[in-house]
């Protein structure tokens, strides 16, 4: 049974935490871009002509169905032009998260009572006003728990960035573990940090749920 070196864990903490800006930054940027793209895809999925709906369904199926690591390697190593590691990670997580977020938003929109659409149309409101002022605010409220899960998955998924040398927490931990010949201690340390990040996201979810009176 491998032993955990608490002294090494404490001494390594400042170095590992140097990767926090990358971990949180990549999570936040990918989450925001993924949401923006997902909203557009959802509207196309539900209301665009059939050909565009089919294209959107293919996009969702493909990016939900391939591992993020495979997509990351395709973007970073497979393209004829070179993306930076940061660009590859952001594009990868934006595309994969948007596919899952689209399904979340689609389900939320379909769950809104049809009477609200009828009432808005009876008032003569145009489609985009109905979407922006009436539908999307309710969609965001209904989707808070699911959005929190996606944010957690993104935060944990940033560890894949270590595979293409992004100096986030897991990469820092791997480097120290190799130098000290003690990977287990560093992996336990970084696991605890990821866990605490997810606790923070869960806390934010609970606060939002109370604000919106779940």
C-alpha cells in the first residue's frame, strides 16, 4: 500500500496551486463560450429549417459521443496548422460542453408551458423578444442544477490539458511526483484540490437555487 507523504504534500502545495489560474480560467472561459454556443444551437435545433436541425443533431451526437481527450489530440496534434495548447483546450471543452448544454436547454425550453407562448403571441410580441424576455430567463432558472454538473465536469476535465503541457494543477503535480518519485502523494493532493473546487461550484449552485426560490 503506497504511503502518503504529508510533508511532501504540504511543501508541494504552493507549486501545485500555481496551476489554479489555468484550471479556473479554462473552466470559466469554456463554460461561458459553451453556453453561448449551446443557446444558439438550441434555437437552431428547435426552430430552424429542417436541414439546419439535422446539422445541429449531428453536431450534438458527434461531440457527445467522442472522448474529450481524443478531440483534444485531434485539435492539437492533428490539424495542418498549429493551435496553441490553450487554444486547443478552450476549443475542445467549448465544443464538448456545448453539445451537452444544448440538450439541457432544449429540454428546459420544451418543459415550459405552451400557454406562455400563446399569451406572448397574443400580445403581439415578436419571436426574439419572447425568447429573450420570457423563455430564456426561465430556462436558466430551471437548468441551474444541470449547469452546475457541466461546470464541475469542465473543472475536472481541465486535468486533460496536462496531456498537451498546459501548466495547470495536474501538470504541476506530475512534474513534482516525477522529481520526488512519489506520484501517489501528489495525485492525492491534486484530487483534494479538484474536490474543493467542485464543492465551491456546488455551493454556488445552492446559493443560486435559493435566490431563484427552488
